[in-house]
């Protein structure tokens, strides 16, 4: 059952037909279209110029073969993707994901979300996303390097500082960006630093980029708390995942005085009632590339629950920072039972539509990933600015800009929600504000 404006039903049906079986993409599109009721009423020109239908169709979709040789000498074949979703506001911008679950539907949902998220940052960047069904787990450094080199040997012809600028996502961090950038530089014989973001600090990277998505998530949620006269100090916080976004969300929440009691990975979660020891998590995840269960081996105060749901842990603030659809209606009900008051999405689309409904009905303040986690890509745009001007800024300056951008996005969401008659609704605010920015640019650029 959907709640679409009658003028949008045909558009949604076209999306379903054109993208058969791509359920994550359908889900992401429906969420945005459902937010546009009041927009269609107030601004019929978007429907008349078929802007909404056009915005749902990627400008270009690239699929390619990625052959590589593993450590045993066996030839492996993966599939690579890059979806150029929308370039009305700037070059395509969005991460690369390496995970066995990757297929076109996931890349498209991410690219679609990215388009509105990037608009919300106020920076001149369009939306795109890419990746591969390659599984980095258990692979040696040499295998990761050979895979990245093969991936870039095809991708390089499609990207560029003014065309498309990839970055990291699940399974793609500093190590992978290094191998990708090295191969790009070798093939093109040019030091085009602005072609990728998330680079290392000695070769064109930006201070605070590694921390930006997690820090930005907590900056956004701090604004949500402030708006209700509350703060992070003394709050119980649960953060799912233990990757890049989760680690730096934990770091900033702890800095603001919260007690983070649980983190997870795809095998289970750990609870440490006295507060998660983040140095230990970093050692296990960033250095050893190990499993979160090792935390409970090293810390007797903690317990590891294999396969369970982290949302069973009572908390005031929940930050889903792992992956899409990780917080279902059941998980949301458990959170509500545990007393949750705020949910801010560090991951992309981690809460299912039913989960969102449960949170809304319980009066939980809930904000979606495309607003909350936009600090990552915003800081990537700051990295591009530094590359373009051959400059490098201090950590504090970059972090202050990030903080300001997150406050701006938060306020824009609330003001837009108010303006369109849905006060306090961060989903409506984020979707409408992002949409209008892109739609107005598309109108101005004509039918292209
Ligand atoms: P990482 O690869 O660094 O970490 C991902 C974490 O999520 C790991 O703990 C991983 O566990 C867990 N995870 C991944 N897939 C699953 C799954 N299917 N089920 C359960 N747990 C899972 O990725 P990031 O931290 O970069 O990304 C996390 C989320 O944030 C994603 O939704 C991403 O799209 C989003 N995001 C990332 C940005 C960035 O700058 N990196 C920017 C904006 C959004 P395990 O190790 O067991 O796989």
C-alpha cells in the first residue's frame, strides 16, 4: 500500500516496470515520492515538465567485468558498477561499495538517495554510486590491490574531476582508495587528485574526511536533541556496525558525554555497560580487520551476543550505522520498548518503511540517512575544494565547516517540513528540500 499523490502513481509504476526486481531502489523511490504530496500541489510545473519522472531515471548506468587472479593463481570474475544518477548540480559524486550483496538495485538506490543528500549539503555535486559484488572478507592485501587495479582499469575512462568523483562506502576505505588512485594515476599519467575522495593525508586527502560521516551524524543528532532542550551528556547510546561510520559516531558521541553501550558487526553485537572502549574497537577493526566478537574476549566486562539484534539493548539514542534495512518493525518495537527517544541514521536507508512507521507512531524523533549522514560527502566536497586550489586545511577548520554544514542541513529540514505542512517530520523535510534544489536546476537546464 502506498500513499502517493495521484499525479505520481504513473511515475512510480514506470519505475517498477523499468527496474524489475530492484526492491531497494523501489523502496528508496517510494519514500521520496510519498514525501512530495504538498510539492506537487504547490509547484505543478515539476509534474508538467516531467521532472519527477526524469529524476527517477539515472542519466547513465555502467556495468563491467572485473577479472583478477587470487593468491592461489585462480582467475576470479566479479561485476563492477557505476551509476551516474544526476548531474544537475555538479559532477556525479558518491561512494564505491565492495560487498557480495551488491547488484544494480542496491547501487541505484544508493545513487538516488545520494542525489538528494548531495543537494542538501549545499555543495556543487551531483549524485552517483558504484561498486562491485567482490567480497573483501578474508582477502590478502595483495588480492585487494589486484582487484582494485582491475576495477580501475575499466572505471578510469568513465570518471574525472569534472565528470564523476567516487569515494568509499562499505568495504572501501583508505587502503582501497589508495590502490584505486594509484592505478588511475598510472593509466592517465596525471596527478589528478580531485578524481577520488577519501585519499590519505600525504597524497591529497582532507583532514577530518575519515571522521566526517560519523562526526556529522552525531552533530546532526545533537541538533535534534538541542531542539528539544536536551543533550548527549549522560545519554545511553547504541550504535550498530563497527566500520568507518560507526567508529567515528561512537567517538563523537563519547566526546559529547554519552555512554555508548553497544556496537555490532554482521555476526552479532557486544554490550559493555560501562561504555565501549573505542581504542579496542579501532585496534580490532581498523588494524587487525577482525570480528567484533574479539572485543568480548579482550574485555571481561563485555558480552558478545552472536546473531542477536542490537536493538534489544535499551537506550535513549539509537544510531544505525551498518547497512540498509537493518532496523525492521520488530527492531523498532524493541527500541521503543527499551525507551528510545531519538533515532538518527548514519547508514543509508537502514530503517525499513514499517520500522519508520513504528518509530513515528511511538513519537520517537527520527531522522533519515540522506540528511544525517551527509557530512561524509560534504567533507568529500571540501576535499575537492582543497585539491582544486592545491591547498590543505587544518583539522579544526575542516571540522568546523563540517559542523556548520550539519547544523544547516538540520535547520533546513525542519524549516522545509514546516513550510510544507509537516512540522517536525525530518523525512519530509529532507526529501522536499533536496528534491526542490535538484528539480529547480533541472528545470533551468532544459530537457536533457
Ligand atoms: P564499513 O565497511 O566501514 O563498515 C560497515 C559495517 O557495517 C561493518 O561493521 C559491517 O560488518 C556492517 N555491515 C555491513 N553489511 C552488513 C550486513 N549486511 N549486515 C550486518 N552488518 C553489516 O562501511 P561504512 O561504515 O563506510 O558504511 C556503513 C553505512 O554508512 C553504509 O550504509 C554506507 O552506505 C553508509 N555511509 C557511509 C559513508 C562513508 O563515508 N563511508 C557516507 C555515508 C553513508 P562486517 O564487518 O561484519 O561486514
